[in-house]
């Protein structure tokens, strides 16, 4: 099966919410759904979906901060049936490539959990700090960075 990455469209919203629900409570707390909806409605900058098998099987975004010197990889998720097949790595690499087109960006930040941070370590991100129960009880913040320039 060949997956493709394309920009998010507002008509994708319901499929993305279903994707989030499929990853809850394994990777997301139930209360994070409201945060994701707010993100899609108010904080979207660059967001991508991965299509495969006739449906959306992954998604993830980029936000730019600090006068565009910092890029944040945000709201990544892969359908449980497609995890461990390289899609997360492809989506992360796609976003890093998009970020590298912005010459002012000096650092790429990922704010994730203890459940997923090893994935980002394999991609070259370095753990900077942790904060217990940041996202929800049992979901700690793992702040990671990748220096660009």
C-alpha cells in the first residue's frame, strides 16, 4: 500500500477526531479531545494528513513561534493499525523538511509524553525537561529539541 502526505482540509476534521479517539487512552487523555478541536479551529498553521487504504491513517502539524525562530511539531498521531510501519517517521521527516525551508528557524521543538519520546529520540531530538502530569494525570510532558542551525 502506498501512503501519501497532503495538507489538511477542513473536511478531514471528523476523520482526525476519530483517529484521536482510536489513540485514546493509549497515547492521549480523553480530555485532550477539546484541546485538539481548539487547535484545529484556532491554532492551525501547517497541518498534514497521511492517506492510505482509502482513509486518513495519520496526521501532524507545525507551528512557528518566537518570531519564526522556533518550530513546534504538534498533534502527531498514526492509526493504531498502521503504527510501527514507518509512517510516523515519514510524517516527521516531511515536517522537518518543510521547517528547513524557513531560514530563520533555529530549533524544532516537540512536546510529547513519556509514551512516545523514544520515537523522537531516534529521530535526533534531545530531551530537555520533563513535567509530571502536564497533559493529564499519567501523561507527563517531555520537552525535546532538535537544533537546526
